[in-house]
C-alpha cells in the first residue's frame, strides 16, 4: 500500500479536516514551478504516469492504520477517522499537461480537484514524482539538443538517488530525447531501448586485453563495444582494430576525449574499420558535449551518467502544490498565499499555448491555441489510456523544435518564453488579494 | 524480482563469463570513493541494509528472462545461460563497514567475493544504494553538527529523487543524526520518529487564520505547530500566542529568520508562553544554520528539506566498484586499473582504525585498532542480524565525536584524516603494477 508514502502533516491535516467537518469540502490544488533553475529556459514535464498510477492505487492497509493510531499526533483522532482511512479511495479529478510538454515558471503542470482530504494527501508524492522526472527529462533534452543528432545514451543508474530513481530517471531521459538507457529494468518496464558495453572488470578478467576483446566480440558480435582505456587507450584501440569485424566500435572512458577520439578514429580507419564507431563516456554533460561538438571530435555517441541521472547542476526544482479554490456547499472561495517570495495565484487555471506565447487563463475561459491541461482522471477513473512513453518522447521532440532557438541554448536567455495572464485571471487575482483579510 | 535492476552490461558480461567458462572463477570486487566532494572531510557510510536485502533476494523471474532472451545483445547467448539465470542465487560473501562509520577517499566500504557473475551483477545496485544514503547521512551529520544540540528534522521527501528516495533519504538522515523525519513511511518501515506541522493549505481552508490555529490546537493538542507566515508572520505569531496553551509552538517558513525569530520570541514570551518553541524551515542547509547559530537566533528546531534530501551541493559521489582479485582454480590474480585519474588498487583489503589514523592493509594482516570491514554475508547467508537504524545512528554519533574537531568543520580541512597503506599492501601494489603487462 502507498498511503503512508507522504509527509506526516498531510495525514494529521487529513484528521483535522475530518474532525472539523471539512471532509466534504471540494478543494483544488495546483502544481507549478516557482522559478526556472539557473541556465534553464524551460522545463520538460514528465512523471505524470507515476502520479496517475499513485492516485488510482492510493490505499491504507490495516497495519499502516494501526501504525498511525499509535502515534502521539493521532492520540486525539476519532475512531471514525481510521475507519475513513480504511475505505479511502481517490474519487476526484486530475487535470494535467501531457508528458513531454515544455513549460516555464508559474504555469500549472497539473490540478487535483477532490474532497479536501483526498487532494491534500497526494501533495508529497506528486511534488516528488513530477519534479524529479521533469528535471531529468529537461537535462536530457539539453544534452540531446547539443549533440545535434549524435546519440545520447543514459548511463547514470549507478549515480541515481536509489536504484528506483535510476529506473524512473531512465524513463524521463528517454522522454527528453535520449536514444536509450543502460538500465535494464527501464527497458523491461517501459519498453525503452537498452544499450550497454563492457566494464573494466571484463577486460581484467582475462589474461590479456586482446583476449578480452576477442571474447566480447565472439559473445556480442555486432553489438560489441570494446572498452579500450583499461591500460592504455591507444594501445587498446590498436588491439581492438586488429580483430576487425564484427563489432559496434569502441568506448573511451577517460583522458582527453578530443585528441583521443581523433587518434582512435585514425587507428580504426587505418585498419579499414570506417564503420566502427566511437562512444565516449565519463564526466559528460551538455557543456562538455557542446565543447566536443564545437571542436569537431569524431565521437558518434555520448554516454551520459552522473550529471544526467542526478540533474547535478539543478538537483531540485522549486515545485509547489497550492490550494487555489475551495468549494463549500456550492460557494466558491478562492485561496492564495501572499508570503514574501512565495506567493501563489488563486483559482483553477488553463494554459493556452499560442505560436509565440502562453496565456494562463481561468479554467472555463475560451482561448486561442492548444489548451494544455487535459482531463486525465475524472471521479476517480482514468479518462483514457495515457500516451505511451514513445508518444511523450515524440511530443517533446516536436514541442522543443517549435521553441524559438534562443530558448534552446544552454544559458539563460535574455528574453524567456512569454506568459500572459488573461483579463479574467488578473481580475480574480486582484479581488482575492483584496478580500483576503486573514 | 530485482534481477533486472542493473545496467545491461552487467548481464551481457554475465553471459560472456558464462560462455567463456569463467562462471566458477571467484572474483572479489571492492567499493570505495575516489575522492571526497568539495567541503567534505569525511563520508558517513549508510545504505548497507538495502544492499544486504538486495543480495539475499536477487532473483530473475521467467518474464524477465524472456525479456532478455528477446534482446539483440543476447541473440548469441546459449539456452544454458537462461537456465542459469532461472536458478540464480547470490552464494557469495559480503564484507562491509557498518553503517554510521565515517570514511575518507580510497577506503573500501565493502567487498563482495563470489563467483564472478554473482559479484558482477550487483555492481549497479550497490553503487547507487550506498552512495545515495551515504551522501544524505553525511549531509545530515553536517547540519546536526552545526545546530549544536538544536533539533534538525528531515523535511525533504517532496524534493527527493522519487518518493522511494524520500523514504531511504529519511533513513540515512536519521543515521546522520536528525531527530526525525516528516516521511511517514520511513517511520512505519524503520521506526524513525516522525514529525510534522501543518501546511498553508490548512490555514487557507478556514475562514480566518485564528480559526485555523484554534482548530489545529484542538486536533493536535501539545503536538500542534502553528505555521504563522501564510499572511503576515508577526500578525500570525500574535494570533497563535493569543490562543495560549496547549501547543508545541510555531513555525517560520519565509522571510528573514534572524529578525523574525527574535520578534516572534518576544511575542510568545510577552504572552507568557516561554515554553512555546520556534521552528524554522525553508531553504535551510548547514551553512544557513551556522549563520543563524552564530547570530544567536532563538530557533529551537530546524526543518531541513531540499538541500538535505538531494545533498544538493554534492548530489553524486565518485563511488567505484572494482575487481581487485580473481581466483582461478586456486591461483590468485590481482587486478587493478591504471587509467588516468581512475586508478584502483589490487587485492582484498582491511581498514584498521587507530586513534589518529587509518591503516589500509591486505585482508588477513594483523593490525592495531578496530578492523572496520566485518563479515556480513557468508556463502549467501546473513552472518547475524544487522545493527538497527538506532545502532547505526549511535555509532555515527560516537564515531563523529571522536574525529578531530577540524574535520567536523563545514569546509575542506587543510589536513584530512590520514590514511596509510601497510607495507604488504604497498608491495602488492608495486608488484601488480609491474606484472600487469596488458
């Protein structure tokens, strides 16, 4: 069961809403990013499939309820609350931007409308699931953009924050445009292409490097990628070249990739292996790839690990999940937060994507362009099958291609993607700010 | 099943070892950190319990094996290899440093000795599981050290890289000395104290802030922590104070913590609530805590989220898992890697911790001080129950207290913890370097 996979305060608030007679009030919470991290001109949304899965399966089992019953924080909670948890199901609505959509700060990624307890409990899970995959998909898109058609492969599971993060990071990286992943379980679960080479231990397990290369070639045939830096990269390249075909090519994993790739290319070409390819891995990110591409390094594929799997230069996003509307017996109350630097905007919203700007409007308004937030779960049921990972990846590629070129650069653009508020939304913000006499 | 939770190349190498008749060769792999991240003078080991769990349950189910069979990379693999996977069990040995032990670069955290396939496949999982929890435990220890006795509470699940990373991060943070976590599942699974307050949505769900505070007090009694910054922090403090007891105190979540904590302290004291406590949360890390402590901010508890849950200034560690010995029908071969900046040392090792230094020796040598690597799994069976999370936390506190004070500072010390190699180890390194004619 996944009911306890949340912050304790979501559950104590749930008990509080229950006790104060608020369980039937309908609340809407919206998810958005407060600001873009440094050097990001967009965030590529991902993780929705995991949120849907979570909401459809949100339950509390007896053992978990007993655990809560034993905590001081629930000492005063009535038995009826625990009965309520026992029967808990998510019965509300989820509106969401499809995975693979670039967004900027202040735009709603999703909205959950449900009885207040059902909308409150998912906060922690939803914040983590969307922000993590979004950060990785974004990082992947940056690497892929910079590699201009050369393959970028996600190699970072070993650096991911738990092995499970490796699986979901691989998923997000694929949505962001990576050609595949080394993570086998991601291949099994999501149908993502899996790729791999061999490790230094393979080379060391044989009495000579040549023997290790020969055996790998025998076992993997055309899929063999020889790792040539265990002892000496150029010597390794010569040994690999001496064996001829079959084989995919070689992998560089240390040293100066620019000069080594040139020398290794010459060795392979000299041996008549013009089809043999060169992969580089080790401390790569979008900036290193850009340098190597600028300098014309003959590298055919980039294996990106640590920096991608942890989104190392922006390992956390400023995601928020804020109540924007409360519906008490048919009377709507708009809610917002006006604390310093941490404001949130009232009312349920829609994003209309036009050719050169987004307009954030109130839900229900008519607008031009594509309405990005779509009904995904209604009354606790999935409206239709979610787009596949392949669909999300295609959507990402198409949407990113339509972004102005300066927003696809690696540094923060002087002029970001423009987002306007509709007149109705501006009026609601003004009214709410006035009315909120705390 | 968890067999596919690894990089594809571990499995293609497994097939290769199988086909080349190496399945019975005994290999030993050692785990260590290449270097300490910036501003770290030690890394506090954590994550071993998850590694043990993984090894004892490592299996491949039929569906997973069928998936592998369908991949191009296994096109040439013999049917006997898939039969082998079907019966796969980890039958080897694990030697490991107990959780809660501070280590430095180049020291073995664990060693796996097993038939080469069984030692190879765990690489990816083990690298991720240990490095992640170690990075969080270390970050927590830094925050706790700096808070000098004030409580540090882990609040970061929403920023963790997947909700599961939130659970295991909470575990690691507790080992590192945090007083508790907001993660309910971590409480349920590991018995860690869980703590929580209320969110802005709670305050916004009521028609007035005072009403929200009154209701929270009614529901939570002495456990009530009033969040006072939804509209105006000082006004919020006055409203909370006007309600008197019972209650834990208040939480600041935005603004200038130094001045606000002083003003709020005065408001609480003025209302006769000298026992009421002040918690601060929002963009805290060990550096901010140090500033607030230096300035004498009257803050009783620090809720640390983003920076702790992602180890944001060091989101990845340079962990390696390298083959150090190979035993082919009783003949030992020592293995090492001498590539640029990425060397590894041959031979199975032990760490002897003396009062003011560590000596890394060959396994089997006698040494002074505590031998840190202990037999944990032998022939596929757990030797004895692992220490509890509480035990690991206690070990961490005791070990850190014994470190020289300058190594507990937040910046890199001029002189790190000294690590020496024993004479026997130095001789082995020299011999291996000479003999390794690739």
